[in-house]
């Protein structure tokens, strides 16, 4: 039977399938189901600085709303300090999650200010988790925001967090940098232990009947895996850090493709919602069958075989536009039944 063990940012994993961050992991029973199904590690849902700030503002307003109403009133909330705040509750749940399973638990942090990145990275480490995943992204809000300044801040964030904690630090990136490969290279030099490709970002929609914004939660699609697969192939053998691919991974074949491109592991979320947690067992079984049929004993003999450095062809990695000799128009039309 094929050996599926892999190394991810220094963590020895029993296989390359990691359960990505989602609300699913906040339930202890689900954590245990994920471990039983075969997940090699679990990324806990993100701690968001925006939510911390929103809660602080709400609490301040509640405490000060009636402070001038009566001279004898000291406070309307004498017990509020004993209640767990959002970050305190999150950290407590994170510690509880770590205690619930024997596989590695990775915390996820999404902050804005440099002070928050450092402060909560330290607090997260104190919970006993095995690693931290940083979600780096700057929303497109201001035209005058200088791209060089944004990217330098992200690189500095990696340096600061790495200096503040001793556990491994991965970086979950979006593909929307001027040059993602350069950014990854600089963060690699800054000490990042792994890169997660790519973050599935929040995208609002519009209801044309009510003429209002709506905020749907949509699962990924199989086609979404192509971008991270391409970047995994570009990065393999060119950086020190590990590479973990996400988006559009639903079955064993998808994991194999990512490994062939050069990924060390993958993160799955949408397939867990769509096909239930136990689909992990099917994914792993399909991987083993494929490897046995090909005569591969371990993942080292598979990983990066079709990366840019090893595939012998630059075409999949050099070109970004469709070309007639790559994509036959007649074949495309036949596939989608456009020909009479």
C-alpha cells in the first residue's frame, strides 16, 4: 500500500489532506469526525481583527450610553468584565479544539494592524496549537493606495510574526499581487514556513429586484483548482517553504493533480459540505489505488513530477492566453455541443 505521509512546514502529516478553515470546525463532534475520516490536520476558523474592533466599539457604547443618566449610577454592566469577549472565546475554543484531537491543529489569523498581528499571534501560540496561518489581503478601497507600500507591509508582517512566535507560520495569499511569485519569494526570504494557494475571498452580489447588496456563501468549483495548481508548479523547487493548494479540490484525482504539480498538501472545505466529512476517506482510498496502479511507493516519487522544473515543457507555465494550437476551436464547440 502506498505511503501517503508528507511534511508540511515541519509538521509530519499522515497524508496530504488538510481540513481548511470553516465554521464546521467549531463543533467538537465535527473535529473528531474529521480526524476519524482521515484528515491529516485541521485549520481552525479565522480570528478576525474587524470583529474584535466591532465588539470593542459595541461594548464601549453600551457601557457609556447611560453613564450621565444618574449621578449614583456607576455602571449598568457590573458583570460584563467576567464575560468572555470574542477574542477570548475564540482562543478558548482554539485550545479546546487542540485538546479534542491528536492531529495537528493550525490557527488562522486575519488582522489589519501590525500590533494586532503580533499580539494575537502570541496569544494563539499560548493555546498550544501546532502552527499559525496568516490571511494576508488588502481590500481595494483607495485608488491612491500605493501597491509597493501594501506589499512591503505584508512582507514586514511575516517578519514580525515569525520573530514573535516559535511555531511554524504559513501565509494564505490571494493571487492579486503585481507579481505573486515575487511576493512569495520575498516572504519566503522573510521566513514564511508555508504558502496556501489561494484565499477564497468574500465577493458580494446584487439583487436586481430589491436593488440591494446580498452576501451569498458559495462553494468552490472544480475549475477553481487550476490557478493554484499552476502556481504550485511554478513554485516547486524554487522556494524553501512548503506549498499547500486549495480551492476546487473535491476528489482524489484533484489531490493527485496538485501533488504532480508540486504541492506538499491540499486544503479541502467545499467537498466536506457537499459530500460530508467522510469523503476524506474516499479521497485517500482513491489516491492509494492510483499510486499502487502506477507503482508509486510514496509521495516523494509523485510530487513535482509535472512542475515547471521537471515536466520538460514550459508551455503550461509560460502562456496565459488561449492559442489555436493549444485549444482547438472545433473541439471546444463539439464539447459544448455548439456544432449542428
